[in-house]
C-alpha cells in the first residue's frame, strides 16, 4: 500500500473526497478480509498522509487530535477500513489494521530507523522467505524486525534479534506481543560485539536454528561483529550490513574478505516519487518510417501523462553491504 498524498486531506469536503479515494485503495486490498474491531485490538489511525498513529482500543477512552474528539467506543464493533467522523460530522479519521509497510509511519522511534525503500532491498538481498531463519542486531526501534518477521510463517521461519539496550528490549517485547509477532521473533538482551550471536538450545525454537540462512546487522562498528557472525551463519548464508559512512563499509568489507565471504557487493537505495499531474498533447517524430533522401521528418500528435517530481526524495540513508558466507 503506497499512499502518496501528503496534503492535509481532511481540511475541506473536496479534500475529504480525495481521502475517500485513497482509503478505497486500501479497502480494495483488504476486500473480504474485513475484521471487526474489539477492545484490546491494535488500531492504526490514518489522519492524513503525514500523520499515522497507532493505539490500543480501550472502553470509555477518547482520542483527541486536530480533527476533533473521537470516542474509542464509536470504533468498537466497526470493521477495519471504516471512517469515524468527529462530533460535528465535518472531519474524519480512517481506522486501519496493522500492515507492515505502514509501520515506519506510526512507529515510536527510540533510535534511527530503517525506512521502507531500504527495508525492501534488505529483504530481497537476504533472500527471505516464509521459512527463513534470520539473525539481526541491533534491534533499535524494531522497524526492520517488524517488517521481516511479518513475512515469516509461524512454526517455519523465525527471527532472532539482539539488542544491548535493556529498556528498548523490554519495550520491544511488549510491542511484538501487541503486534502478534511474538511467535516469530525472539529478542535477546546482549552485546553482540562482546558475546556474539550463539544461543543456547533452550533459547532456540528449534535445534536447527543454531545456524541461520540470513543475517542483518545495523551496528556502529559492524566489522567487529564479523567473526561472531561466522559462527552462526550456515554455508551459503546471506549477510547484509547497513552503515551510513563509506569508512565503515571499507572496514567491514576488509573483515568480510578476511573471513571468507564471497560475492561482496555494495548498494545504495535512493528513492524518489513522481505523481500523475495532467494529460497533455505533444508532437513527437514518427519513428520506424523510412524517409527518402531530403524528405522532411514527419510528426504525430500524442497524449502523454506528465509526471511531476514531488521533490520528496529521501537522499542518502546508508550503504548496504552484501556478502555470502563461503564456509
Ligand atoms: C540504528 S539502531 C537500529 C535500528 C533498526 N534497524 C530499526 O530499523 O529500527 C542500532 C541499534 O543497535 C544497538 N547496538 C549498538 N551496538 C550494539 C551491540 N554491540 N550489541 C547489540 N546491539 C547494539 C543500539 O542500541 C541501537 O538500538
């Protein structure tokens, strides 16, 4: 689900129409999957393109934002995808269920996080599937963890993630439970540079998870984690490290070469959005038509959709270093 509208779409009736269209796109995706909202459910409210929040539905509670006051009780019993109007019936919020790719917009950031363009590329580079066994560190705010674990099938795939900040670990344990991802994620409080990634059998979902097929690290000194990573990476496993600076990549690449990683490649993901603006007529030369010597070029009139750069390109976030474990 990609929502490009950055305007405050609830400000006037026309804008509200725009919002309705956008919400219909979401509903289309969720057709047949509408679920009734109960107390205790995680609910995502879409206020506008720039403001998406989550909360747990509680009896008797009220939600206040710039569009007015909304009662949790008015949301109870409705279907995800519904619209809830304010008291004056002039403005509304849309109630959505959790989908991983909206998480970057409503997450409570405790650290810098990875965003969807990098996340998508990471998940491709790690060759993830429903049954992947993934190791990750540091967990940070859990943005990548939520996205990766959402694609895992419980009982088949699993994510083991390591974070050395105890407060974050405790908060994330609760969050993963709330998102119903606790069956596919195990978070461990640990400094991986000091103590590595190896887990005791009692902490693994399955003995075979001692080795993983995919590992991702987002650490300040990733090169120091390489020798530890080697101990848990299966032969042929995919390894990706994210670093904002090229100096970090240099050191990590050196450590990876020394530790027998192959197919080393670096990626940078630059993401730019364009939107439909208007259809206009232009004259273009007719190609595929042989011209006789001296004959003038002939033109045809065609409709083209002019796309306009919305200038919201997210520039450099970091470099992704990929390698495959040869041993
Ligand atoms: C930038 S954040 C990761 C953000 C995460 N990728 C996300 O999308 O939310 C880096 C995290 O690594 C953790 N960290 C740093 N060094 C670590 C270490 N040696 N062992 C475990 N975690 C570490 C930090 O506490 C921080 O939470």
